[in-house]
């Protein structure tokens, strides 16, 4: 069981950069569309600042996550 979990982590690390970038993209889309969808997650007056912060953090996180070859 532990070996399967360890193997899953090793395989997921190969896609970590894509996972971080995709998560940030989804968060920016949700923050931007929350008012149009009628769901108030973030107050309208701070939405531009939150969207900017998420975009900057996504860029930094994508840069910080190393590229891991699949064969390691």
C-alpha cells in the first residue's frame, strides 16, 4: 500500500508544474466570473486585486516548481 502511494507521488511530480498552472488558471476564472454567475465568492470591489494576486502567485508558483523528468 505504501509503495503504491509512493509511486503515485513520483508520477504526480512529473505533472506538478501543469497542476499548479491549471489550478491558478481555474482560480482566476472563478474569481473573474463569480459576479457574472451570480455567485458572490469575492466582493466586487476587491475582485481586480484578488485576480491580480492570484495571477502573480500562479506565475511565481509555476516558476518555483521544478521540472521533474518522467524517468526518475
